[in-house]
C-alpha cells in the first residue's frame, strides 16, 4: 500500500478516533503534529455538534476542517464553509412521526446549539457528552431557529426501534442509523460524503490523495470517496463491506496505527 500521495486525512469521531471513553489519545495529537509538518490536511467528520467536536480537539481546532452534524455543517477556523439545513415544514413532519414513539428522544440540531425536550433526565445527562450546547424546551415544534438535523436517541437500539418508524421519510430526507443508539434525519445532501466532496474540490484533492476512517452507516458515503478507506475492527457490517481496508478497533489505536505509516 503506497501512501506517498496522501494529502488529506479524514476520520469519524465516535467509534473511530475516540475510544470507548470518548477520548482522543495523546498519541493522535503527536501524530497530528507530524502530519501538519508534511502539509497533510486533517478533517474531523462526525454526527456530533460542532462545539462538541472542537471540545475534543481543542488544541488543534484552528488547524483542522470540521464536518459536523453528519455533513450539514462545515467549518474551518470558526468560519462557516457549508450549511445544508432542513425546512420548518420538514422539521414538523419529522416530529409528527417521532414524538408518538415510545422511548424515542429527538434533538433538534442547529448551527450553534440544540433543542431537547425535558421528558427524561437520564437522556439529558447522556446528551451532555454529545452536545456541549443545548437548551431544554417544552415544545420542539415552536423552535424557530434554522435546523440542520434531527437526531433521535433510543437507549436500546436505534436500528430496531427508531429506523423502522422513520424509514418512510427517506422519500425526501436523508435517514441514517448513525450509531447503535442514534438515527439522524437531515436534508438529502446533508451527509458526510457530500460535505467531504465539497472540501476535496476546494483543495483539489482526488480519491487517490485522501485517506478516510469510519465505523458506522453515516460514514458510508465519505468512505466511498477514497481509494484508501479504512473500516474499524468494531465497524458495522455495512462499513466493513464498503471500505477498501480494515484496521484495529477504536480502543486499539486503529486510526493512529495507520497514520503512523504516513509519517
């Protein structure tokens, strides 16, 4: 595997760059310094909120490109490069489907924050890991802020308990099982692949010059943009099928082990 042409590295966060404790390893930050010396661009791509992502990558936040909210928002040095929101009518349509579901916890995600309902203290406590900025509102249908994505959490399984109820929305929206407990619903173009293609075009990067890491279904489109795509050992079966290569799990420095070959 010849990695000499790589000019850009893209990695998902949860289940990929982050370990099971939601931590970025010191080893990664050491590697990043070497990537920077080689002028290799680094892109963090996640379903997470922008603020939550830069909290995890605070020391390098001004040196990277951030694809947040599954591709609905792209920022660099705090500047917005791309937003792909959903309309208010689509927000209302999604909520009409989701709110009657048992144990489903929808979160309305905007550029600068998020809006959750107060139904479950356990969920709100968990939400703080993924959303450093959010507001609790009694009626989500009355939120008038531009919404980029609606994320829906289920404590048991999003794929079993949420996705079957919302798959009908795929006629006009992007519906992604983005984690074991999350389903994300957004504009049809609001996915990591669309956002990454825009970033690659801006920097004139080809599929042979970008390396991509991922573990779940919301990574599929961006993995398909690279000839050097890596599935984590802990990846969803769909990701293992699509990726060109496989690396160790997120708890075994799967990203770091491959990046060390670049430096």
